C-alpha cells in the first residue's frame, strides 16, 4: 500500500504534494528583522531535501512582538524583498513557503538562547513587553504592560499589515502563532489573563483577540490560500487551558475560515511538568480532528519515517511537522521515502546519488 506520508493534501485551492512539514524554528539570525543568507541556505536546504511545506520561523508583526532583538520580522515593507528571494527559491524547488506570524507578548525582549536567553534592558536594545495582564512569565522577569484598547487595535492592525506583506513576499500559507505562551496564548489561558474587560474572564472573552486577529488575517489573505493556527492544546497545569477548551476554540476558528490546527502544547507556565516523549502531542491533534472535523497537524518528537507514517495512516493527523529532526537531517523526506519504498523526486542535480 502506498505510504500516506507521500500522498497529497488539498487545502482550499492548494495541493500539498506530501504530508511532511518543516516546523517553524527561530534562527535568531536577523538584524532589524531582515532575512539573511542564513535563512536562504537553511530553509532552501529543506526544500532541496523534499519537504513540501516549509514554515518560516516565528516572524514578528511588530518590533515589540519579537522574542529577541535577532528575530525575523514583517513589520515594514523593506522586509519583503529579502523574504521574497527565499520564497522564490523554495517555490522553484516545487515546495510551498509558509510563514508563522507572531507576537511574543510577555516573553518578548530576551536575548537569543546562545546569548543567555535572559531579559534585555531598554538600554541594551530591549523594550517593554506587553501582555493581557501585568503578570511576568517567570517570577524574576520584568512585569509586562497590560495592553489597553489602543494597544489591542495595534495588534490586530499589525497582523493584518504583516499578512499583506507576506503575500507580496510570495508566501502561500500563513500560520498564526497562538501557542507556547506568546501573546495570543497568553490571552486565551486563564493563567496569564486576569482582565476584567471584554478580553478577559469568560472563555468567549479570552479567545476574542485570537478570533479578531484571525478575522483580520483571513480577510487580507487570498481565498485560495490556507490559514493555519498553532495552538498550545493544553497548559499541562490544573486550572489552565485544556484540550476541551482547544476543541471548543477550534470550532470557533473553523467558523473564521481557519483550515488547519497545528496542535502543540505548553509554554505558558515556566515550571509545568510536561511528559515529553515520542509523539507525546499526537493525542491532541487526534482529539481535535475527531471532535471537530478540522484537519490537524501533529508536532513533537516525531523522528522516524515509520512513526510519521503511523500517525497519518491511523488518521490521528493530516500533516506531521518536524523541527529538530530537520536540523539533524535536512533530507529527511528523501530518506523517509526510501525507508517507506515511496517514490519522491530528487532534485535533478542530485539524481545520480538516488540509488546506491
Ligand atoms: C531551534 C528551534 C526553534 C523553534 N522556534 C519555533 C518557532 O519559531 N515557532 C514555533 O511555533 N515553534 C518553534 N519551535 C518549536 C518547534 O516548532 C516544535 O514545535 C518543537 O521543537 C517540537 O518538535 P520536534 O520534537 O520535532 O523538535 C522551535 C524549536 C526549535 C528546536
């Protein structure tokens, strides 16, 4: 039987040729938000390696929305040309470029992991992080500023403007980052949102900003191109966001024209106990898919062709997203096709190496 991993998936007017996605991965290799040669080679290699959908890293919709001063951005028109160079290369390999649009919320203004990952003061090039409420992520972090009405409007406007720039830059999929304790997740999790206005309190209020952002993105994005939302399907903490909430949220997102839920978890509670292991987040993609009929992507410690195939063949998810395995092996899809005895075209330049 043909491997499901190498069957196409149709989403709106777009057909993905296979089910293997490069999961967004921050490279902390930008200055003032600009893409560099690093991005071209890093992302380009994965297109050469046979991935069909390549999601660019968390790309900030505003300077304050960056995690670190080294993040990629789409907050000004000048960013478009550098990104377009990369999307053109990816498209020329027959792959699909997508971008994860992000706002880091209270987790903003820290240094890159290899520079320590600690808060960066304004004097050292940092900025004031914003959040639903003035609650820091870690007790030792500076307090974020609670967004006011004008601030909320700016967030929606920034996502809308970045979406329009993404189209000009040649992207064909948008993923809204609403996971891992960044701004949109901070709003929907009761642990980080203590607002008493229309954006806090009830479930409907806490998901309001994400729905408004989604509506703004969907309206600015062509009908034939898909919109994904990455969520953290659970906070892994009593009293936090749950998988039942995620199912209810997905139903709302479906009504807002979202085409796929990328089901990750965690990131909003610094000391949460997460039972990480092979495929530990698959169950969340599966439940959301089963209970809502929404296509889902599964991510998290998926490292082998057989494991990826099993997730898809047993209909637990529609796509698999791989992050660290793609750092170990940019040619994962070419190798997976050999393992599963599927036919996947190699770049013509490499064909002489296809059979040993
Ligand atoms: C270097 C690195 C950077 C990451 N950056 C992002 C990011 O920009 N956006 C995001 O949603 N997740 C990010 N993640 C999380 C991955 O997309 C993925 O969800 C996680 O690593 C689990 O998948 P894996 O076990 O295949 O690595 C990052 C992970 C790594 C290793």
